[in-house]
C-alpha cells in the first residue's frame, strides 16, 4: 500500500476484545512491541520456531487486519547454529502504545499494574502456548519461561494466580552467566486446575505442551 493509503486505513483499526486478550498473553510470553518514532506508535512483532507454524498462523489470523505482510520464514544464525524462525509484524499504530507503556520500563519488560484484571483464561492460554512447556515426560509439572520478568514481579504474579484462580506456582531459579533468572513451575496440587482453565483455549496442535493432562478434549 502507498503510505497515504496505509495512514487512512490505520484510522479504521481498533483492537477487539479478543485481540486485547491475545495481546496480553503474547506480551507475557515472547511477543514484543517495538517503536521507531520515540514511542508515538508501536508494532507487535511475533516470531516463533518454524515448528510452531500453526500457532503463529493462528496469531496471524487473530491480528490479520493489522498486518500487511503475511507470516514469513527466515533463518537466524546464532553461534554458528542455524534456526528457522517464522512470524510477522503488525502495522505501527497508536493503539499499541498503552500496552507498551504498561509492559515496558526503560526497555525492559515489567508486569503491568492492571495484570490481575487482564489475566483472563484466554490470555493465560496464549501465554502458556507462547512460553510454556512440560517439565519432562515423567512429570505432570508444567513450566512457564518467565525469564524476562524480575523476581518481585513473579512473586506478585504468583499471588494473583492463587487469589484469582486458586492456582499455585513457584519460582524456579536458573543461573545464566552469574545472573539469576526464574521460571514459574506449577505445583502438583493445582496443576490440573491450571490445565482445566486453559485447555479449552489451547490449540489442538499445541496440546502437547500440556503433557499427560492435555489428552482430554475440551
């Protein structure tokens, strides 16, 4: 599209309720908001392993009217190892600015003050599809990779999950180059409650991330 046509088109765009919930989930996970004009507008960037193409395609369908270029695959080389990435970016738009202000401080991700209100089952399911995994094939425990957030943020998130849904999680420390980072891991007492909450919103191709507890169709 020509720039004047794009600018006119962008004036017609408004985030739907579903798009807002999915946006919260991907920002808790691997999604990023980027600005190229000092914070006046932002674009949402989605990128996953090509093995998660179906999930990335679903996200594209959710935000389709915000995207002018369909998802594409690219090769990323890190320390001599090639990784196939697949994703897309939205148009840069002022509608994302509010969420950037909530999720970022000094270019670092933080937990928004309003996260308790925003943490819906759909948002949680997207968050888990984005950044969750089973501990191992021998365990029922599930892990969410939350290394972008500080320990105080994670403790607040743990408290919110317990108060709002009765779901208990614990921080799991990892060491990386003398920097302490943390994942969240479910407790055995409430992992089934967590799965029951998000499973109806987890795509069938992503049910493998729920391990043994994901086998039931809901």
